């Protein structure tokens, strides 16, 4: 009888150990499954956060574009209405996507605005003139609900709290000028920007004629028509005035324009006619202008690569007592188009965002 009882006890102990082991194995297996599910959820949140940052950055560009060409967005502080508008645009995209079966909404506290340093990739939070947007997407107790575990509750783990922050998405240097947009055959040397605290310092004055000096740090070209000549330049100016000449598209880093040495005196009348047609009631003609790769301000001659995009406001074209074209380079201008993190920033950026971190 004693032997029978002892055997029953042993069987009972073995059964308890077996059940405990099975529970432990089930818990570990469940934890492995749930961890995999959590990793997948985090990937989903990461994609949502990146998409949100991209759409938020694009909307930030629209806010700046609506300030108008004379407003420098570096000194503009985002209003509560601006932030609400950007957040609404972010959520328009994020709520169309799910993480662990739930559509994800973003709160205002999960959006960071800031300026970024190209060299370090660091973002400094600010509401004044931000150029970058970071979005955090999460599923936790305060936003979108924690993720329930599938099997890990055996080990006492009922929920996971998961989040992911986007890379910084920001406005970027313009890298493309569509055909028919750059409607004056002049370009600025990159040397002008080097001398004016690139992309632009306090002194933005530039002279498009006469050229070949520190102030006249620019050159005249015939776009991609080769070889450059005064006759070709006259044809282009007349065609621009009549609306019969289509300027070619400009791709930063690959487009080559042909420069004619800066001599336009024989075409000055044609240029003045073009200015008179294009200027507004205040005498301003705002133009998109390419930047060419040259280390000084001497008159450019022959083929040169275009390395950037700038904006300028031509405010005077006069021929007495001497022929002269005066302008100002405009900085921190927002365009809609293509941007490239590798393009030089010469004061004109686009609202199409790029990932900068």
C-alpha cells in the first residue's frame, strides 16, 4: 500500500512538472509569436510615420508658398491654424493605413517641426521657419490603443506598446526648372553666392548688365543653342517677347548652357522690350534663373554646367545715361516641383519633400 501511494505521488509530481513545462513552452512559443507580431507592427508604424512626415512636409511647403514671393519664410512663425492644417494633412494619409489592424491617427504632440543641419543631419526644434517635419506613429495607452498579445498572456503579458519615429522630411533645394519657365537667358555664377553668405545674405543686389564684376556676377547664354552668338540671343529675346520661343527644361547637374561672353549691348533694345512686357505694375519682373558652375565673376564664355536654381527680381532696365540691368536675388523662395538633397541651395527650394535623416 505504501509503495502504491508513493508511486501515485511520483506520478502526480511528474504530471505537475509536465503541465508546468507545457505551460512554459506554450508561453515561450506564444512570446516568440507575439514578438514577431510586434516587430511587424513596428514596421507598419514606421511606414506610416514616414508617409506622415512626407505629407506634412509637403503641406508645410504649401503654407510657405502662400506667403507670397516677398515674404521670407525663415522669419515666419507657424500659427496654430497652420499646425492644425498640417496635422490634418498628415492624418489624411496615416488614417488610410493600419498597424496591427487599427487605422493610425497622429496627435499634434507627435509632430516635431525644426530646422536641419545638412552636415550633421540634426534637427533643431523650432516653430519659426522650420524646414523639417518628424512624425511619431504609435499604438499605446494614449494613442490608437495598445496592441493585444495573441498568446503571451500565459506569461502575464497582455499588451505591447509600440511606436516608431519617421526620418526627417523637409523642403529641398530645387533641382529642376520645367520647360518654358526660365524666361530670360541669363544665369548667375555660384561665385556670387559664395560672396553673399550663400544662399543669400543681407545684400542681395546683383547687376545683370554690365557683367564681369563682383556686382555683375552673371552671364548671358543662348540656352542649349550652340555656338552662342549675339544673333542667336536676339532671336531668343524676340521669341520670348512674342511668345513663340519655348525655353528648354533645366536639370541641375546635367544641363549644359552655352554662354556668349556677357556681351548683350547690341540686343539691349530687345531685352528692354521683354522687360516691359513681363514687369508688373510696380516695375518688378520675377524670374527663375539657373546658377552655373564658375568660381569667379568673370564673363562666362562657352558651355557651362548648371548646378542650381535661383529666383531674382529685376526692377530696372535702363539705357541712359548707360545701359544697366539691376535686380535682387530672392531667398528662401518656395516652388512646386522637383527637389534633390544633392542640389546646391541657392535660395530656391521646393515643397516636394526629401528624406534628410
